[in-house]
C-alpha cells in the first residue's frame, strides 16, 4: 500500500519537479518558525497601516478644529490616528532592523567586501543620495511639486471648515467645563452644571475637558456650544 508521503512525492515530482530533498526542506520549513515570512508580513502589514493612517492625517483638519467638530474616520479621532501612525512607525522600523540583520545582513556585507566596491556601486549610491537630498531640500524650501503636494492636503483639510461658524473656544481638548462656563459662557460652573443636568447630560465635573465630556455624552463640542448658546444667554467678552 502506497504511503501518504509517497503519494505526495509523486504529485510534487510530476507537477512541480520536486525531488525528495526539496520535499524534506518544505516539511522542515513548515515545522519550524519561519523568520523570513514573519518579518516580510510584518513589514507589509505595518506599511499598509502607516500608509493608510498617513493619508488620513494628510487630509485631516487642524488639531483644535478637528476636536471642535468631532472629526473622525472609522470611529477614530485625529489624535487616535496620530497614535496609530506613531506606534506602527516604530513597529515598521523594528521590522526593518530585523529584515536587515536577520535576512539581508550577509548580502549587504558582501557588497562592501566586493573588490572595487566604490567603482561598482558608485552610480546607485550617488543617485540615491542625490534623490534624498533633492526631496528633503525641495520640501523644506517649498519648491514644486512638493509645495503643491502639501497644498492639496491643506486645501482638503480646510474644506472641513466650510459651513461651520468660526469657533470661539481655543482647544476643546484643553478647556475644562469650569473654564468653559466662566470664560466663554460667563456663568458660574454651578449654573452650567444645573443646566446640563436639565438637558440630560452626565459625567459633569469641573476638571473634565470639553472633548472628554462630549465623548461621554455622544456629542461634539460644536453641537454642545450651539445648544448652550440657546439655553444660556452668552455674552460677548470685548
């Protein structure tokens, strides 16, 4: 009776030209943890997340305004996307280091050990350095097309401000309810607390920021301010 291994060997030999040594190598690769696959997929997935979060941050409105209108993508605020982008950038760097030292180190060393190294690879190294310096300088000095790329993102970011009246609170992520009451509604915190209770809001504390308060009450700072402007006579501080 033909064993399973012999059946597999015949199939691989007929269809793919594998010999027994190659088959044993495949079995060994499957039975052991494959660092090359782990690092390759780690680089791929972390790159995708960095690229995706980078695009989101590229078009995101300015920080304080994004908090004012409760701007989010897929339920995550700009601040949360910044966190994802930063953390996965570190993960990507870690995988790059593993990729260099675990997979490509011998290859890189062989480049430097090659006789006449400078003559052989001088064009590639020179073009790489020139390209990097060109992009860095162009972005810094705001030359085209780099300034145009930045302007596209800026225009998309500013488009979110259309239809929203100028916001009077500097930063909803910093201003507390007490500061909000005294500096922008010109009432005491106790008066604001009473009014918020009547309107059905919860988690009313002096030290909680407007952003945190709105998150806990499923609203955004802009909408909260609009409601309170109707409920409380807001004076202008000239």
